[in-house]
């Protein structure tokens, strides 16, 4: 039984070496928001004026609207942060 586990681990490691997917492609497809660059400077500027961490503001925007500034929620919240 122990030998089967070792063989399985080795096979999985070898297969992982032959995984030809680009890490950058995976990261970009999973975390890429087309409008992010458009609003980046604005978010940093306003967050600085409001004395909050701009990464916190960015996290709220990603969670609420994924940088889609045209969205309106069912309760009527609008904008990037859905306020």
C-alpha cells in the first residue's frame, strides 16, 4: 500500500512538470478586470483624501462590482462600490 502511494505521488509530480499552462495566463484570466487600469489612479487619489487604504477600497470594488461602473443592484445601489 505504501508503495502505491509513493508511485502516485511521483506520477502526480511528473505530470505537474508537463503542465504547459502559463502561470501568467491563469492569473490574468482569473483576476483580470478590463476597467481596473482606468480607475486605478482615481481610487488611489480618493482613498488618500478619505484617509483609507486604497487596497481596501479596491477590494470592495472587486467584491461589489468587478469594476463594472454601470451596474445597478436590485436594491438600487450604483457605482463601483455599490453604495
